[in-house]
């Protein structure tokens, strides 16, 4: 063929222009061979004397060409068009070596021109999908991802989705989109999305269908509001009344859970029975009057009519004539003398009662302050505590610390009488609180807190014990009276402050504080709700306090009013969770209040029980804080090495639990933890490893990254999810590892960890994992639980509670302590100053700066030049 074409070039066709190179009007294009059908390639050039195909570098035989000659009407130049056919056998001869291609070459008198290469491929589509969608049951409004990896094919298969055999079009439904990896995503599941879903892959060869995946969208039931109480079942005496609710808000659908709890509540009622009146006995006849008549009377009082009973029938007074000789000149009798004596006696008693009342009032005015020296102080029990007196040259009495070496609690100072006016504190030189006087008053204290075994043994007899965790690792307990105290679960940031006088005087309560694991307590979440805090129990349940206790715990929310709706939930006696407070709104009850700070929240509650903080995102800008922590084995006896990356809710209790787990696994901490803001964007969290020296290490992970589903993280019910990167050393002598681990949310910001350490060195946990401030007794009773001494606290309260001139009262103190956003809550309590000091104690124990507090109190006092002096002379 080559010799023949060379001869042809030497004898060009007559009429061709000798000055023009050929150019192609039609060039061969890529084609696919379907099954065994041959394909045709064509090209056309002008001006051209000869034109031939060349396939895979070899000339196609002349006999395999179909050539057609013509003349271009516009230019008059010769035009040559040629076609060839390519069979499947020709392509398969070179299969596996290189791709099969063909190219046109055209000649004119001026030279040659080559066309573009046209590739010929055998089209196919495998039968089996690499990944098919699977059936799922999801809650309404939950996101759904149906994966689909089509079969291998040439050309690559196009993918479409069918819902109940109807085409799913993302352009018509904003709730649906298909990812570049062909996965079908439903942003929020709806009831209408319950269907059979099929992934369809097709190309020019065939059309393949995956197995259908049944998606069931279920709705968990919710209680309606309670109906009004019915009328009492009896019209007279003891009966019952009831109210009901239905599981219709919403009604459970498609296998959703039925509502938990009672649908009917009954309570006892008593209807007062009507009592008909009855006459008493007639009185004696009166003396005969001047008109020769006398009378007698009776009363409708045995019994008197009540509760709608009938009144007595008949006359109250009975008169008749008397024929006695006394009727014309009656004289006072013995009855009249007794009446006059009785009236005089009543008058004398009234005068005596009035004198006694005046004496009692004067005595109270001049007696001791009942809040400071109540008689119950001498009889109620307290833990042994002694507060030593400060030296005369000590300017700050707030720095007095308790001494636990004695068996009685001794305060140094005087018990001052209450003044008629608002008792303000005298301002000494530069400092508000002067040392107290030299008097001594002893207050007895109760026995120490019960031993753990005895306490748990007593708890086990109570019905609520079944819902408490076993063991005492995450529990604190103690015995408290009116002096109050504090319970703490070490290394979790969780504490319960029981302020003074929260427990009624003369009573002693055994109180516990418990941290629950999420798997121990069922907390139902609806819609976009997420758990933001640990679940905490304090009890025993049903105990009422006379002043709010303060429950402190961490949270993981980046709070803002436009992005979050945050609620405080409390579990009722029936086991259902109820919203008791919405943060940022006006409180509908005085039993609960919550101050939310950047890392912690402080809950004021007058009822003990089980609490949790739950949030609902209002926009995709809402975010939660995740703490990313890396652990690896402290020793590596084999070639395989694992790096574990934990994604934790950013609260101390979760971190403590992971540390305990890693200590059991023999893990060591790699670097310092990082904080990642995880947004409500429905995007998963991805983790990948990079920059690892390939000559020393290799990753055994087949994919380029690992992924944690969005809802596993967002719900907060799985507190410490983690991924493991398995690496392999190429040599047993390799001890150094240097790499980077990236953690990011899809379409969001991320964090990178630079890992560089020696795996042969035994590294202990860093000191920051166990804060020194929380190492100590989990229960503190009485004054040892507070920074501010008891009598100094009473002195501040009595000084700042009454309204002061120029604002020198508790409002100014709240402003100086940056608590002025809670003035309405403080004002609703009998002692606003006590609420402020309690919150300060909860925030700053045990490392609070008393000097700063004393300075703030002193600055409040300096605003009022008419402060009353409370000194030893007045006491």
C-alpha cells in the first residue's frame, strides 16, 4: 500500500492547484463499537489528489477504502472523501497494549496534511453495581443519603434516580439533590418521601437498575396538652377527678415510637356535703317584765347550716304572759349582776393583752437579729468548723479561712442589734469590711457526710434509685442543714451549690449529685434539636428548698439569639421531659432561672431533679463546639500503629470519660486539643492524613478520607465519636512519626494537627487533663464550702438589700460584677444581694479573688455618704 501511494503522489490529478495544501472539511471522530457492529470512519479534504487512513501507525489497505471524488462548486478545486470500516476484531487485537486510533492523510501537489486522531473503543457496561442503596428507617426531618456507585463501563454510565418508578428531578424539588458521586440526598425527610428508590445507570450499551431501597419515614408520637380536670366523681364526700391527653401531637406514623408516660391522671377530690341546720335547746325563761310577759330564745346552731344545707324552720323567740306578782315591780336579779361582772372582766383582759403586745414589740426592736442568732443555732447540728479571728491590722476580713481542727464552729465577733433604719456598713480607711468584735459565739455542726456504701444502701430503698447510675465515680453526696454546702463531681465542671438557709432550720437533708451517660437516660429530641450539656440529676427528687440552689455545668453551644433557641429541660415524675425555661425569654416561673456564659451555665432551681440543656438551631449559621483530641498507643511492639481522633462535645465531663477510656487502652495524648465549630449545614465531618514519609510509613486506609455522619455529631447523643488511622512501619527500627491530620466539615473551615513524636518513648498524660482546682473532696458542708465567711455575708446582705441613696445598693454591686443583665430575676427574690453572692460563689469557688469582691462592695458603699456604722460600740 505504501508503494502504491507513493506512485500515486508522483502523478497528481490534473487540475489541482499547485500552490495549496489540502485542508479537511470533515475529520474522523471518536466512536464506540457496540456489541459486534462495525463502525465507519470518514474524512473529506480539498484540494486533494490522494487521501488514505492510517490506523495505529499502519496504513489501511487501499481495498478497504471507499473513495468518492467531486469538485467544490465555489472554488472549483477537487474534493476527495474516503470511508473505512473498523471491526471489533481489529480493535481487540491490540486490546491491553494501547488505544486503537485512526487518522486521515491527504496529498496535494504542495504537500500532505494529517487529520485529528479518532479513537475507536469497545463500549460496555458491567452488570453489577459497585455500591447499591440500602433500605432505611428515618425520623421525619432527618437527612437521608442514599449512596450509588454505578457499574464500570465505557463510556461512563450516567445515573438517574427513580422514586416508585418515577424519575426524581432535583430541579423540581429543592429538598433533593444528587452529589457528584451519584448519591441521592434528601435534606429533610418528609412523609411523602416514604417510597422505593432505585438507582439507574445507562450508557449506549445498556441500562442497569440497582436493587430497590425502601425508605420509611416515621414520626414519633408526641403528647397533646392535658385536658381540664373533670368534675369530682361524687357530689358529697371523697371522690376523684381526672384529666387526659392523647398521643396526637403528632400521631405516631410508619412505626414511630408511641408516647411514653401516662395518658390519664387521677387525683383525689373532696366535695363538701350539705348540712341542714338544727335548733339548739331553748334558753331559760327571762324574768317577768313590767308588761307581765317573759321570753326565751334558741339558735340554729346544732348544727348550723353549711355547704348549701337548709336553714332551721320555726321561731327563734318564744314569749308568753306571766301572772307572777313580780310583774308590776320587777327588780334586778342575779342574772343582771353576773352580766355586769362579765363585761368588766372582758375589758380588763383586753387591756392586759394590749400591754403584752407592746412589750413584745419593744423587746423585738431591742433584741438580737433573728437571722444571725436564732435559737435553732444552738440545737441544730453542724459539721465541726472553726473560723479564726483576723488580726487587727488585717484590712480584709473576707480572707478569713475556716479551720477544721475543732469540734464546734466558732465565729469571732459581735451579734449586733437590728437598727431602726437600714443597717449600712461603716467605711474604714480604704476597705469596707472591718474586723468584727471580740465576742465569741459557738454553733454546733452535724456529723460528717455518710460513707459511700451506707449512702448508696439507703438510696437503694427509694423508687428513684433505679434511674441512677451504679457506682460512685460520677456521683457526689453529703448531709446538709441550713448552713448549706457544695457538691462537686471532680474534673467535670459540675457542681451543686446549696446556699445558707436554703434548707429549713431544724431539718437535715441527704443530697446527691449525679452525672448520667447518654446511653443511660432516654432524652427524646425532635427536629433540629440537639443536646448541649451533660444530663445531671440532683436529689432526692421532690425536695423543696426555701432558696434556689445553683447547679453549674458545662455546655458546647456558641450561643446567639438569632441562631439558637435554647431550653432548659427537666424530667417529670412520670419520666417525660418538659421545658421549664426558655433562655432569653421572660421566665414564666420563679422556680427556675439560668445564666448562660461562654463555657458554662448556672441554673437556679428551688426543686431538685434531672436537668439538661437542649438547643434548636434557627439557621445554618448555628454552631456547636467540638473538641478534637488525638491519642495513640504509648508503645508499639508490632509494625502496625493506630492513631485515634476523637470528636467530643466540648464539655469537661466528656473529656474526662475519654481520658479514663484511653488510660485503660494504654494510649498517650498527641499534642494539645483543638476546638472546631461544627455548623448546622447538614455536611458531614471528614478526616484525612497527609505528609507522611512514604519511605518509612504507609497508610492502610483504602479511601482518601474518613467521614462521620452529620446527625451522629449534631444530635449530641453520641458524645465521643472517633476515627482510627491505621499505619504500618516499613521497618521495626522506625520510631519517629511526622504527619498532618486534617479535620474539616464539608464546605466549611477545618483544623490541622501536626503530628511529630517518638513512638518508642512512654509519654504520660499532660497535666492540663487534671486541673488542680478540682482535686479535693466532692462534698463540702457548712462554711468550708464558701469563700465568704458566714457573718460577713450576713453583714453585706443587710447592708445592700434595702434601697440606698444614689444607687448604693445591690443593683450597683450587680453592675460591678457584670451581672446587671439579671436584675429582674434578682429583684424577684426576698434578698437580691444573697442571689448575687450565691452566683459569685458558684462562679469563683475555690479560686475566687476575695479582694476583688471586697473592693467592689467597698465601691458600692462609697457612693452613699450616709451609711450607718455597724461597730462594736453599737453592739
